[in-house]
C-alpha cells in the first residue's frame, strides 16, 4: 500500500526542518499542534468507509467516557488506517513535533491503535489526560455536536488552579475555551496533561470517527488489565 500517497506532502513536507521547527514551537507553547488537511481530501471517503465497517465491532465503553472503541487487533491487515499508523515517516514526523529524538509504537495488542466512534448521545466530559501526548487523525465529523473544546495550559505541575478549572467545568469561563478544528483529514498532536478538554455531546445519524495513534518515548509500553477490561471489554488471549 502506498501510504505516502494519502498524505498531502506538498502542503506538509514531512522532512522539512522549517516545518518541524514551526510545529514544535507551537506545541511547546500551546500543548497542541494541529495539521489540517494532512490526509488528502480525496482519500477521506475510503477512510470513512473503513471506519463504518470497523464500527460494527466497536465496544461501548463508559469508563471515563461514553463512546465506542475499536482495538488495534480488530483492524484487518489491509486497513488503510493501520498502514498509516505503522508507517515510519509519520511516527518520525510526530517525534519532530514533540521535540523527541525517537518514538516507539505501543506494544499493546489493543491500545496501539484505536478508532473512537461517537454516535448520537455520546460525549466525553471535561478531563485532563494522564499521558504526555495523544496523536489523532479526524476522519468524520458528526452531524451536530462532537466539538473538541480545550482550555489550554490551564494548570501547571505546581499549580492545580482548581477554582478556574471548576469555573470552566461550570461554563463560567468560556473565554478560556476554544474549539479546536477537527475537520476530516486533520492530524492533531495534543498534550492534555495540563489542558482541560472535552468532546461535546454528539447528535444526529452521522457518527464521529477519530483514529487514535499510540506512541511512546520508550519501547514496550502496554496497558494494564483493568484498563483493557474497561476500554475493550476483554483481555488478550
């Protein structure tokens, strides 16, 4: 599979040191780097069709979220999304954005690559992440709702800023919240450890599809059994 043909390398040259520097600076300042149109518009219909098929086997998790999840081992060998995840130039590009010398794919048979499916009524409440970064590719937006809202860098390692966080949660500090663009084809690298964020309630008949690509700064990373049971409803055989 010619994965490179899916990526708009004219707009986003993966080997450009100048682009690496721009995105790395943005990520360092804002905890987020957004690359719209990373996947060519012409490639999106096939990705949507793949997601619609994968969504038939998704597990409905309510652990810290209300959505459906497709695990890595459920992506077939000919999956385009899987090929993107396993494509070294993409992993190396993300490493440059993060300012890391090298990244490694998760070793977890479930968590390495996920498809998050949000249907009518699903939402993801306000929260902070426990990981240093999340990499996602937006594939299909919902008919209504499903907006990724983010209060960037609202706390630090030394200041929880609990009053302001609570005010955002109550809807009293909308001035601190921005809606990040998640148009189909967008690649996003996000550090949610100190940025408070949520996905608003989805409505309508069109599901929201986002691929979640798991990398780490060290090899051999896996999930624990409690997380696997909660998120996927099963354990590796």
